[in-house]
C-alpha cells in the first residue's frame, strides 16, 4: 500500500504520522478482508 516516506521534524510528529499511516492501512486491510469474506462485516 506504499505510502510516502515520512520526513517530519521531531519525534512526536514522526510518531503521529506513523500512527496515522498504520490506522489507514489497517482500515483498508479490514475492508479488503470483508470483501473477500474472511472477516465479519459488523462488530
């Protein structure tokens, strides 16, 4: 899902950027699993 390289100044901004990237990746992966029928659609 190749996102851009993070080039923030400061540890907190890097942590926030990485955290948001992980959140978006996990959300998109969950949608894929639902479409494939491998995950329940509603929790």
